[in-house]
C-alpha cells in the first residue's frame, strides 16, 4: 500500500521545483551540462520534462561530503520533453542569496531499446 504522507511530501516538493523552474530559478552543474551535451539535450528540453513531470520518482539523502549539508535531499525526476524524449534529472533545492534555486546535478536522456 502506498505511503500517502510520502506522496504528499513529494508532491509539495514537485510543485516547488516546477515553480522554481518556471521562474528561471534553475542552475545546471558543469557535469549536468556535459551529460546534456553528450545526449544532445538542451536546457529547454530539461525544463519541459520537469514541468511535464507527474511525480518525483525517488527522493534520496545525499551521502557526499561535497554537498552543502549532510543528508541533503536529492530529487529524481523522470519525465518526457514535449517531443517525447524521456529525461532523467537529479537535483536539489538550495538557498542562494536569500532565495530558492533548483540545482540540477544530473540530466540525461534515458536510453531506450531503439537508441543506439
């Protein structure tokens, strides 16, 4: 049986993420940009996939020492761009200069059986 509280918390996070993205409060790490370049993805396609998302696929707690604080929440979103490309995005919400920003660490095209 699904955990309703978990679903509600993730939906709140997804709404926050979508609002940040639509307001342009979005940053890509160099690694995410490299992954996007390798897959031929544009920032616009990543934005489209986040805005189209119906849910957060997974929420993780970061164990990396490079993160801003221990246990930082990382959100995994898998969704389609407007042209039907399935995109995997992992990021977190951070405060920057007193306002929230969605930081994208990973964003890549999800391989499918038809991809080469």
